[in-house]
């Protein structure tokens, strides 16, 4: 019998790979088929990223973009669709009360569509609660229930903390059949210990919705891959396109496997969608081959 190192290295070299791609003008689909370490195919869940320009203050226009992209997804409706940060309004403080009201109605319509068509949707929305505003992550389930995550790490360099109230907790959303997603918003991605606690709470996927500007795009790509590798989980992240008052946004929406492979993406500067199958066997396989999570905080 060979050494433990001998037995591990060949299996590490055979990390799961994407086996098929289909690219069109509007969308790039990557279908990922992998198996658990016992060789049996496990539960899989389809995730769709919806990338578009989130126009400031234009709730109806942004909601229409979401519905238009949902219509582009094949009839085999994905389990979960992701839309960008502040998905229906962008950050328009001058008419925040009006936008919060319009957003509430838009979210209700999106929730009704989720129930009618049997899929779930996660994005962040500007909401008002009492006399305060929040950058609120909402996961709308196909059964009409929802999870609420209020952004913890407000982006101080842009003054987000001066208008929005800070959230206080973490959310790991149970999406059924074994999929447990840690919910994050944009700047959260830069805090690995905080993200790691989502995995400690049972997350086998991380969902990130963002407005991440082009000048820091290299950080976005690197951090998404790093969060997938260090947590041995799926990472699905959606970003916006278009121009802001101070920054340009070129997208970069992508899905990374637990091995750090980018298995699906939307082309830069394009409105479109990307889909991938999140096979939970890949997570189990990666964590079996590289049992690092249990040692993360050991020995100081």
C-alpha cells in the first residue's frame, strides 16, 4: 500500500472539469457534470446569473431587464437566479422614499413570478424599514417564503455607511435537496474570515451580488476564485454593467467550482445570462480530498 501522499496526489490531479459549453449572443451556459468521491452522481442545482446595466432611479426599466433576461432562460427553469446589487434602482438617494416604495412593488411581482414558474431569485434591493434605509439581500423562494440578509460591510470609501444602516447578522439559506447558500453583497467579498463563518454554518455555496467597478475588476476575479478555493464550495457572483457617476462597470459575472475553476461567465460589457449546474457532489469530493476546513483555526 502506498503512502497517504501517494494516494492523494493522483486524485487531486483529477479535479472535476467542465464537460460542455454552449455560447450564444445573449448567454453562455456551462453544464458541469461531476460525481462525489464514491463515484455516485449526487444532487445538482442550476444557477443563472443575470447581468445588465442597473439604471439609477429607474425601477420600472430595471425590473423589465430582469424579466427580459428571465425569459431568455430555457424552459428547464433554474433553481436559483441571481441579479445584481440594488437590482431595481441602483443607489439614488435623492428620491429614496419613492424608490423604496416602487421597489417593494417590483419585488412583490418578482416573488409572484418565482412562485408561478417554480424558481428562486436572490439579489439586493434598497428598502426602508422605519426611518432607516438598508441594502437588503432578498432570497425569494419558489414556495413564496424568503430569506433576508442586510449588508454588513457597507462600502465606506463611497460613503455607503452615511446613508444606509448596517446589518448585524449572517444568513445561510436552505434551498432544498442539500443546497445551502451563504448570502453576501459586494464588499462582503473582501472579508475572508467573515465569509468563512458562513461555511462553518453549513454553506456549500456562496452567492454574491455586486456593483463592482472596472478599476478593481482584477480584485473581483481574484477574490471570487480565492473564496471558492479556500472554502471548497461553489461561488456564484453577478455584477452589473454600464456607467456610473464616477465609475464604469464591465460585469464579470461568473460561477466558480470548489476547485477554483471558472465554469460559466457572461462576456464583459454585455447584457446576458450564464448558467451552470452546481453539483453538490463536487463539494463533498473536494472537501474529502482536501480536508482543510477542520484545521482552519487549529494551532492558532
